[in-house]
């Protein structure tokens, strides 16, 4: 039995049969997504904050760097904090400065405009281990206006919350903290990064903040296996329209 009565111009019976089968699978996925979200919400609190890390933040009004502690990222009425860990590649002899990750850049290109909506409900920040001056310069070049940008340089945050390896290789990661009274606890991290993916897949641990793939997955070509976003493109301007 058809799941709804809507039809699109020129579609064949074969198309409708296949589309209804896919629609059933999409509905099952929707139910599963909500079931997993409900299970996630029921997680007990994780470990208490290892340290009230002092991050660097660029104070544009004063024209200098200031320090802000992780506990200060919580607004008075918002008890959840989501941090996206942004990767910078270390420079080499030819490029002594840190190089921003193309993939992380694509993610923040997409989410920066949503930050005013996100922060109606929760606290949100983007943290990198690179110096805040480098991060702020990259943000200006991309046209980011809303995401709160911080540097964890000089702290053990990346190591403690598993967003870098033992040899200082950085990971993209999303980490959620919850304030409970006077205490702050780890609540959730995108741990599927640590679980080997099925053949032909990527970890997809941060796809939920990366709208690019959700759009490409709705096309016959899909996301493909050999294309990744870049900081700029020969056939047009960068995602921020800045070339």
C-alpha cells in the first residue's frame, strides 16, 4: 500500500515502487535516529571536568588576547556546552605557519550561520590547538561571524579529552559538557571516530554538524569516495565567497 498519495510529474510505476521501498527505509531510519537520540539523552553524567582549562580568545575590541576558562563558557541559564575541536596541520620547513584543515573549515563554514540559533538553547564553541591569532585570521578570511573561537594552546585539553594522539596528531571531534550545580561533567564525545568503519565508509563521527554530506547523499552520485572539500576551488569562489 502506498505510504502517501503525492506523485511527481512523469514518474513511472517502477519509479514509484522503488521510491516507496526507499521511503519505508527512510522512515525506519527516522525512527532509529530518534531512538538513538533518546538513548543518548539518558546517558548518566561522565567524569567531572579534569581541569578548568584556560583558553585563549581574541578580544577584538581591545586588540589583544584574553583568557577565558571553560567554566566561563556556560551562560547562566544554559547548562550544556558543545565544543568542536578544529584541526590545524603543523607547518613544515617551507610553510612554518599552521595550515587550517580543509574539512574542519568546511564544517564551520556550514555551521557558523546556525550558531545564533544553536545558542538559544545551549553554549557552543570551536577550539583549536593552534595560536588564537592564526585561528582568528582564518576566521576573518572565511567570513565567520558567530562561532566563538578559542585556542587550547598551552593546556592539556586536547590530550585529556582525546582529540589528539600520543604523537600530537589532532582529531576532529565534538565534545559535550554539562553543568550540574557547581560541577561540570563530560557528557558525550563523537566516539565513533575510534571504531573502525565498515569497508568503503569513513568514520562519519562529525557528519551531524557537516551539512555538505547530507546534501550530496541525496543525489545519484552520492558523496563519492575520492572527493573532499578544499579551502578554495578553481571554478569559483570559496564557500565563504571570498576566493
